[in-house]
């Protein structure tokens, strides 16, 4: 135990929690909506999972529900007529390595509900009908509906016995197989979400069960997964939840019972090549007492509310990535620490991370207590691989896992929050990191400068090869990450929009990730970091194990800040107008007193220019009139700071509401104006052109080699467009 507690400052409650935590999970949900008691068996030869479950589903609403909706996600990969395929999603979702080129029939995926029956009641199998709520594609089979012989009453429960067969696709869009590696995700028939009136602002109750689209992710209710997984005994198996039992079967397979409450999904993996490495996140060792006090102060909370839990962390590693294990674990531990301190402790006992094989199209995805990540054999030392993706995917335990937004309709609520939050973790834990490197004078993105893995043998476990030292790091601020991608594409869509209705995959990426990160940083600038931190925590805590929408977040921001920030959300979440402020002119003229003809004593008296100038030059009390013109070039209106500096070192700060197109500040002072800058701290991360903010700076900038700037912008664009995680 190594927690350092300043004497008398920290309550003893934390000490007790840190030293005597029992790893027993207690549910936080009074009434789970979906309980799955399931068994599933993987056959690596036929690439099939056969399974059965009993689903106990609770109608939490006051509605009488006449039907059931199920997601049959794997049918997205059944043929070219699924909506997923028609949307051209194969390349977008990782099928770049010639998914289509492979002639094998094995590559298609599907799921059949072989039998569905009400326990102790009628067989519903023949009542299955495919529906397509999002489009007019009658061929899509990713959503199935059953009209019940008898509706489910308000607060009533239905119990279903389901038998299914899932044929896994050649890995695509997060799930499937590649060789003897299997990632079972979106793999079983899964009940949709029934939303009552009032849920997420809904006027009338109904099922929310969207088709599988190329861009969109998922949405489900919280419940319990009690799953027996059977796979060949030489396979290493990992999944959502913790392992209760392990049973060796006579046929050379092993059955593992995995269990988790308070989650809304279940995924698993199996491969004979995984190397399993397990370590404990011991929060007493990982978090110092003064760090708790620091964040308790920021959040304005008693320190004991920032207590964390120990977590059993398991990595399933590619054999040739053992050398990256320490960095992987450090990234997860840093994430458990900061996400936990900021938003509330990670409540589960386990965390399983799959280091997926390269080019398996299953990388970088989040499931409750289970994520997929990836890296390179020789990751650049400060290139944020594997840290970037690991922190991001872990962050989804908080955004999407614990706060269960609808990823179909408001992807930004988890991807964007996570982009903001993982950037903050990187700021804290990895303040020195490179966005790109110089390699013999050429900037190269740090994420992907070595994107080819050598074969496992004889390199397995070799570490510390100093290739990274050939590169020199270019620091990369997370705060403005992806700005150029944003500036080039912001006009494609508004931020808040259904995931499948963005212009294209890049726009989905921009509006779900990059733009939200930038926009939340701008919001933080207006609220202040402490208020923002409190708003984020309040939103998280209030909506844990529930389904918020965008309006719920706005309400929390307004409530916690005590300000009406509607103007901000209206413009930057629901609109696409650009911000651009500039200092267009500064000038100073001497105040020389009278020059010209003046009526004095009944006569016109001449004050000559020259004598006025001479008098001014001799004067010990010179005065100047300085004018600073600030203009709003963009259509978006946001309050902005202006800093004016005078030759004598004096600085004046102004605050402009930005309402009209321009404002002129006039000063009569003993010194001339030297420079002026609008938004000097670049708080408005969304400003489309920082180089025109400062009058002086703009003059200095003319010598910059434009080709170089363009090259770097192009690289950043490429980097951000290509590197979206899920
Ligand atoms: Zn994500």
C-alpha cells in the first residue's frame, strides 16, 4: 500500500476503501430490463456459433406493448443487398485488405433465429418478420419483428427461449474471424430498446431498433449476462464480465461461465495464439492522496467521493506485441485513474482488452468491460500508439458503457465526449507526445510510421529497438487536435444528426469525434475548466445506467454553470456556421491639441500645424489617440476577448459580445498602440483562422513557406480521416 496521504487532510474513509476492498460486484440497477441466461458454442471449422438463451425482458413503461423487435446484426454481412452493404460500408469498416476479392463463400455472415418461444407458452418462430424502419430496403434483414399473440402489460415481464445460429463473417466491421482468431461481437439476436413516452424526449412510446448501417454503432438496455461459452480447450477465451467457472469437456472443449450485471452488451473472443497477461489496477498505488485532493477541489466534492476500486485487468496479446505490454497496461491504468477520478469509479471488477491481429478489421471497439485495441511492433516512443486507442476505447466504459446513449441517433454523445475526455487523459498522463515526427526533415504521422508487423518468430518479445530515435517529435496539442479536418469539412453537416444520415463516412467521423472534441474544448473555455469538470461529472453521474440525449446534456451544463449556454449549443451543435474573428486595423495618432481656425475673442485664430507638432514634440506629457478595429468575419456569434498592447508595455483587455460585424476601441493614452489580438488564448478552438487574430502576428506570418504548411495540414487531414476508432 503506497497511498501518500497528507496528514489530517484526507478522510479515513478512502484509506479503508483502498486497503480493504472486497472484489464483489453489487448491482446498481434496481430492475434490469434484459436478462440473458445463455450458452454458446464456437465451432472454428464452420465459423459458427450455436447458442440458446432464456431472455427475461421487463417492460419498464406504462405502455401495453404488442410486439418485440430484435437486432440481427450479422445479417448485415449476408449479401450485397443489406443496407450496410448498399451503403458501401466494407471499405469504411476495415475491409480494405480485399474483403471482396476473397472468393471464399466463408466470408459472408448471418444469424438465424432457429426457434423462439414464450417460456411455457406459444412458439413464435413463424411469426418472425424482417422490418426496415430506417430506409426502404426490403432486403435488409438486420431487424426482426414479432407481433405477440398477447401484448405485454405495463411493468409486465416476458420470458423467451431462443435458439440461434450465428455464422461469423470474415472479419469486418468489428466482428468475425481471421484464420483461427475469432471476435464475437453483435453476434446474437439481441432485443431492441423499448422507449416509453418521455424517454429521451419521446412523445409516444415505441421500439427504438435501427438497422445495421455502415456508420452507426449500437444501443441497448441494461441487464444481466450469464453466459456459458464453449470453445476448443487450446483456445484462449476472453469476454465481457468475470469468470465464475471453467469446465473441461470430454470432447476437447472447455466451457467458461462469464457473468456480468449492469451492462448492455456482451462480446467475446477466442484464439489459440493469444498470450494472456493479467495485472491488478491497485488504486491505492496508482492514485496519490494529493491527486485526490486536487480533483476533489476542482469538482467541489468531499475527497471520499473520489475513491476508486481495484480492477482485475487482462490483456489478450498478439505474440509479437509482448514488448508493448507495459505501455498497454500503463494506458489502461491511467484511464482507470483519470476517468474514475473525474466521472466516478469504474464499478466493475474486471477489464479485458484484446490486442487484435493486424488487418483483422476487428480493431478498436468498445463493449462492456471488454475492448479491442491494436498497435505496431515498434511503436514510436511518443507517438501515442498504443496509448491513444487504448485510452479511447477504455473511455467508452464511461461514455456508452455506463452512460448508455443511443449511438445510432446521437453518436457524438459517446464518441465526442470520449474524444474530449481521452484528450484530457492524454494531457494529464502523456503531456509529451508527438502528432507527427520529422524523419530526415519530412514530417510523418507518428501513429502509422511503421505499420507493418514482422512475423512473430523470431521477433516475439523483442523490445526496446530504438528506431524511434531516428524521428524527432513534433508536439501535438490535444486541445486543437483535428482542427484542419474540422475546418475543411464543417460545412458538410450539422453536428447533431442520425448517424446514418451524415453526408459520408468522413462527415460522420468529423461530427461524432473531432468536431465534438473541439467544440467541448471551446465550451470549456467559456465555462472554465472547473465548471466544465463539474458539469461533465454531474451529467455522467445523473445518467449512469440510463439513456440520455443531447438536451439532457445542455440542461446539465446550464444547471451546473448557472448560465444559459443555449446560444452556444444552438450555433455549434445544431448549426454549421463558422467562427472567425480578426483584428483588421490598429493605428495611433498624436493628440497635438488645436490645429486650424478657432473662434476666439470674436476672431478666427489660426493654430498652425507645424507649431502644434513642435509643441507636441517638446511636450513631456504626450497623448495619442489609438484605434483598434476588430471584425467578425464568420457567421457564428460568440463573445470574445481582445488584448491590446501599448508601446509602454501597458495591456488592456476588452470583452466583445461579437454581435455586430465589427467594433472599434478608441484609447487616449500616453503611449501608442503596439499590437492587438482577438481571442489571445485561442479559447475559441473553432475559429477558422487563428493567423488573422493578431495584427502584429499577421505581418510576421507572411514569410512562412505555404507549401510546408499545406503539407502538414494535408498530413493531419489524412491522419484524422483515416484513424477513427469506434
Ligand atoms: Zn470510440
